[in-house]
C-alpha cells in the first residue's frame, strides 16, 4: 500500500488517502489555555509535511483543545483547502455551559457555524457525530444534518463509535423518512482492539459506509513501550493508571498481548508501528487509518508504515496472538453503552 493508492470513502465515491491526519494533539501548545501537546507552529509544519507526502484527508473535532485544533487546521489549509477531504466532529461540550454539547438540532446548528469559522472554510466535507446522544432522538439529529447538506454547509455526514443497532437505525430512519443517510463511521481499530470486526465493520460494508479507523497504536499500547523486561511492566503503566492500569486480569492479558506483538514485529524486522498500521490498513472495510503524530518524527514513522504490506502468514500470526473480534476491556470500544455503564438500568 502506498499513499498514492487512494481508496473510496464508502458509497460516496470520494477517493481519499489510506492515511488520514488526526489533529487531536494540535493546538496553541503549552502556552495556550488548553495545553495541546503540539503548538501551532509545529502543528502547521506537520500538516504541510503530511499533505506534501500525499495525505489527502484531515480529521479534527470542535472539542479538541476547545476549538484550537480547528483553528490551527484552518490556518494550515490556506491556499490548499480544495485539495483536502476535511472532516470534523460535534457533540463534545464546548464551554462551561452544558447546553453547548450534544446532538440536538439547537446545538448542531450552532456548532457547525463555529467549526466553519475556525476552519476558515465555506463547507465541511464530512461532519460527524462524535458520540451517540442518548438524550436526543436520532431522527432529530439526522434531519438536522440532512438540512445542513441541503444548505451546502456540509457535503456528507457520519457517526463515530455508534453501536451496531444505532448504525442500522440511522440508515433505516433516513431511508424511511426520505432523508440523506449517513455515509461514514469512525471506530477504534488495532491489533489489540478488534471487537468491531464482529458486527460494526460488516454492517459498514453492508451499507457502503466509509470507515475511518482511529487508534492503530491502541492509545500507546502498540507504541513499542509495552515490552516486558524481567517480568515487570514499564513505568508508564503505573504513572497513568486510568489508561494503563493492569491490575485487572483483562488488562494483564492485554499487556501480555502487546508484548507478544512487539516480539513478533522484531522477528519480522519491522517496527511495531509498521506492524500496527499495516494491520489496520489490511481490513477491507477500512477506508483510511487516522494517525495522530505529535512531532515531525512521529509523522515520518507513520508515513513509512503506509508502505508495509503484511502477508497471510503474518496476519495468521497476529490472529493467533489476538483472536479476531477481541476487545480486552470494555472501554476499548470507544464508549460504554449506558445499559452496561449504569447498574440502575439493569435492575428493577
């Protein structure tokens, strides 16, 4: 696979690069009010380097550093906007006011204007519901997004981390109400997070959805840092317990799998990033894999990985280490559905 070998974004027919530049780390930097890991100047250099290397898609969100990421992307795309498939998202809370969030008509119509202004553009190519909103009727969300397409403010809309039932319901509601249905879905997918292989990815294929896969390094678990030495996990596991807690048996198994995958990469004389990105690009439902570099060096590592092609023997070895359809912990799905998260919903 090469960056020049564009893929279709589902039934939209829009060609995009196999890698999409994710911008969650971009903002005004440590000196800004929201302390994004990568400052504006370095972020713009990374964006320009990615575009120069052949990446044609950029994914951001209004909530990333409370709008700073979109602002940086807007500045970086001056003079290059028409060459980029630009995706952003709504849903996350955008101020101290809880009304500035969600998937309601009232908020979406405000949120899209803010994103257009920060991105310095007259239209958004792909506008995505960042998460489901269990307080808003899905038909209201779909109708609002349909109206935005009619108004020319967005070209397509999609979802992120929707359940299989929600994906099917969205298609059904749009079709039965003579509305334009969603054309994409964004999901976590990696060698350690494979639960979406069971139903979400097959549903995407059934309905012709383009899929943006985020987290190919599984939130750092496949960065190469999680190689066991002398039977002890790396220090980072203990310093970030919310994300890297291995006190439970499921997380212990995840750590062992990460270690085994790192050793497989060594055996193949590949970096673990090469193996991870190459794996995510292999699934036929995936349109593009979102990468999230914090530096130019990180970007170059991802770009090299785009050229990696994994054979059947290697893919079989990965399946042996992490069986298809596996998620080690519930939160790896990207969101925990209320019926699982809240005990009162399961009890009379």
